[in-house]
C-alpha cells in the first residue's frame, strides 16, 4: 500500500473513504482501547524502509532505536504506563528493551479481534458472500492509527522522536 505515498500521493489516492471509519474496524479500535482501560499513551514509530534509507533520513534509525526511544519517552511518558506502539516494524521484539520502563502493547496482541472466531470475521464473511476477508495492510494501518489517536499522550516519529523531516532531507 506504500505506492500511495510520496510523489504518487497526489495521483494515486488510498481508498480510505471505503474503510477508514468503517464501523466494523472502529469496533476493533474500541475493543483495543477498552482492553487498555482507555488509559494509555501512544507512540508512532516509523522504521521500515525509511530507517534503511540513510540518504533521505540519516537520523531516523538511530533516533528510533530502543535506547534512544527509552531516553526520549522517559521525558514524555510516566514510567509504568500502558504504551501503545503503532509501528511498521515487523518484529515487535525490537521494542523489548522498553518493557523495563513501560507496559508495551502492539496491534498484533489483539489478533483475536479479527481472527476466524471473531465477530468481525463472521460479519465480513456475510458481507462478502461467504468468502473470508483478509485483515490487510490498509485495515491494519487504519486500526493502528485510530488506536494511536486515542492515547492520552500521542508521540509522533517526525515531530517528537527524530530530527529528520517526514518527506526526507531538506523537506521540513
């Protein structure tokens, strides 16, 4: 789904209007927030391709490394708080060092909300003539973002964690 970012963003629009505020996805968002007692802080950590591209984002990898995150988050989030981490980092064990200071939570911890036994799964199968619907990248991104937005404190990658610009060097 990353084809809709950067230069292509003005030409290829994501179909957010189709799923972004879908009631079924918002039910998943509410269920996650409820499991966190609606009392959590959130951080959005962009890594993935951007962290590997040192030419455009020279500081991102270092600024979002666990040690740097602990240092930055200690100033912004009280120790022991529930911390929801919205991220594109595929291996959440990368964030294990944060567990000493915060109670960390990730989208994948809540898979039961969209697995084969979930209400979401059965509802979407009915809507799709009995064919299973994959909880894909668009849906993951929309749920992750919506949960992030419900955090009491919201810490963004490019505004709070790194000196790099969102769109690369010299674009701030």
